[in-house]
C-alpha cells in the first residue's frame, strides 16, 4: 500500500530555514510526480511545489518562489522541501502527495511554525 511519511517540521524564527522530507513506499516512486501541499487552520489546503518523476521540472506557488526548493532522490524514495527565508504566513501543516491511478495519497503531515 502507498505510504508517505513527512518529517522535519518544527518551530523556526522568521528568516530561518527548515528542510522537510517525505519518505515514500508502496509504489514505483520514480514513475510519479510528487507534490508538497500545506494547510493552515481554517484555510484551504494549497499546492506549494511540484516535481516531475525525474526531477527535471519543478513548479512553485507564487508565494514561495525564490524561497522554497523541491527536490527528490529516487534512489532513496524521498522528496524534500528546502524552505528558506521563512515568514509567519508559511505556518501550516505540510503534506506530501502523490496521485496514483486517479487517487490522491497523503501523508499525515508535519507542522511548521514560523514565529518569534
């Protein structure tokens, strides 16, 4: 079965950095586009970053362009989200996602809190 496990969240000051990891299993990781989403309390879940199966093409929400970098290491079945210059509005639960056979799969999320 598909399993996605996020890690790396925590409390960080504005301007700081964090790297999130998503460990994937249960499917052919190197055949699928992977995504990071985030959701703040009372807000809709929003797409943050996307990376294609080879890591050749990436896309980002306008709000994080220039600050966040999505990457993957297929040999480790892992996708990363490097977050720099963090802002309080980045505070959210961050989720790893894959769409497989028309179905969305999600991890349980990791909480990122940006605060002084």
